[in-house]
C-alpha cells in the first residue's frame, strides 16, 4: 500500500498492485485495474518510486534490483 495525496490535500492509501497506468495530464492520473481513476498531487515519477518500493518490500528485495518497467511488471505478477 502506498500513501498519496488527492488534489484537495486529503490523504489516501492505494493498493499499488492495482495500478494499471500513470498519466501526467497535467495532474497525475492513476488508472487502476478496476477501471477507477485517482488524481493525485504526486508526480508520476514519485508514484512509480513508491510503488516500486512497496513491491520490493513484498519480495524482500534489496535496493540493487533493477527498477525497469519490465521488472516492475514481473514484481506485480510474483506478488499476486
């Protein structure tokens, strides 16, 4: 789970395993696998960083792992 901030400054906790895509439009829009969309203050890079850290914590990986998109997708498949 990752902590994020909505545009109205309220805090939400999002299940990072449900993230399908992240867009910058100019706000950051997160589309979930459920079809729901969440708009947050954090940049796409920050959301990605937090999601990768969360997924790594599920596997217990150290910080030397590759943070590529392909590896993030693999982490998501392993965690399910």
